C-alpha cells in the first residue's frame, strides 16, 4: 500500500500514506501529536501520483499512537460518509488496484 496516498486540506497540502482501507473507512499514518482533521469533510485518494477518487466524504473517528519511540508516529482513522454508487465503484476499484501493487 506504499503507493496509496490520501490528500486533505484546503489545497490538498497534507498528503499521507495509507495504512488500511475498506468500504467503511480508511486509516493513515502521520508524524506529530495530533491529526489535523478538524473541518476536513472530504479527502482525495491517489495511486502513485494519479488521482483515483476525489472529494470522498469522511468523518474522523480515531487518532491513536503507533509507537513510543523518538519519532511520534500516529494512526488516524476516517469513516466514509454516504458514498454515491459511482464513488463506491471507484473505491472498490482503488482497493483492488492497491492490493495488487
């Protein structure tokens, strides 16, 4: 999944590596003390550098530490809000694509 990315923020300035994905939601890792998901209600999903699915509606559901080492890695979980049929099809295609890689 190292080539699967999530982008969020006003100008999609925050980009993260995905950890897990399913029809219900997605999680990613980041370095820092707290995930800045306040006000974020949509994300974009990329495979390599290609936008695969844009404007996916989400809600933040978790923010947990991954390690206790020198670098503070954390895991942020987002739940997908109501998706259209087209978004569901693209999401399933995206999941199939990143599992193969």
